[in-house]
């Protein structure tokens, strides 16, 4: 039954992708944002988003909460439509001029030093463009991804990511962690999201509530002395993106896994608070 539902989801999404290609990115963003604005509130994850916001930043009044979640769904819709235009973000100067990079010298220094680092971020708007920008700069990069549950749609998304975002896509999990170790020893930098719940993670505070959090950045920092580079992206003026590369962080090898992981969570919290509606609140973060 589940695969039956996944198949119809797949057909519907492919149909939307076809429409997006026909009408172009401007109207695709409008259409997709509207679709997500209408359909988002009927998903179970809409209630989860409300719960997560309350966990993170406390109670808002009903109007404020509705506004944040509505904008989140609209942004989610925009991101969804932009998958059909990743090729142009990657190769078209007209698209790329809408991506503003702050502290690009950090990327240049990483590339020239040939010393791998760990890039960390979260699911902001549009999160895929961060890894794309890193790889375009010439930094040798591998990214960690979680396969979609939909077995029909996942191969298409994997192909889009490999072709236009980052060629080296590493599946999340124990096997993927072993592959990351091999790649890092081969001078490959790693990019991963640290804002999702992971079963193999450690329990650590995130917005003052215990959450299962990946310890991979902390482990690489302790084992290899790897520098960690926080990255943030935000959508400005509808179709302009600003990507900020923060100063690389060097932790002391005597620092505990818990201390490093908590420090990174604190950085992530500040990024989220900057634009509450540009973080995807629908992850089951505090389960």
C-alpha cells in the first residue's frame, strides 16, 4: 500500500516538474509556493512544526505562529520548484549572479591549502545551493544526504544532486561514516547538515531541549584536528540568496565530543533565529 501511495506521489511530482519547466522559474516559485501554502497545513508535519517552534522559541500568539508556518511552507514550495532549475544555478551566469557569497576568501584559502575541513549547516532556504557553491569554488567535496522514503522519486533526486550540486553524495549511516573517513584522509572536505535527528547521534541540548544530534563533526575535529566551517544561507528579496561562510573553528583536542557538538548547536540556533520562517521546522527534531 505504501509503495502504491509513493507511486502516485511520484506521478504528481513529475507532473509538477514538467509544468515548472514550461512556465519558468519566476512563475514556478509563485505556483509552488501557493500549492505548499494550501496543502502544507493539512499534513501531519504542520502540527509538528508548531510543536517544534514552541520547543525552540516558546509560545507565540496564534497569528504569529500561523504567519511563521505559512511563510515556511511558501519557502518550502519555492525550494521544491527550484530543483528543476539547479542546472541553471550551476552553469548560468544569469542565475548565479543572484547568489551573493560572503567571505569567499575562506573558500579560496581552503582550496589552496588542500587541507580538508568540515562544513556544517542546516536546512535553510535554499540549502542545496551551499554545497553547490563550495564545489564550484574548486574545493574537493563530499556531502552527506538522507535518501527519500519514496523509492520512485529518490533516484531522480540523487541524480539531480550528483549532476548539479555535488558529485560525491554519501548516504547517511554507519557505512556512509566509514566512507567519509576514507574520503577525508584523501583530502576531501565534508559537508553535512547537523539539524536532523539521527539514531546514531548523541543526546545534547538544542534550544534547551535534549535532541539526538550527529557527532561526526566533533569526531573529525578530535581525530584529525579538522577545522569546522559553519555555513548559512538566506533568501533575500524573493530570488536573491546570500551564502555566508563563517570563520573556520579549531577546537582543542582535549575538548569533549559533547562540548564541540553543543557549541555547533549553539551556532545553528543563532542562524535559525535570524529567519524563523526560513528553517524547515517539520523535522522530528526532539523525538
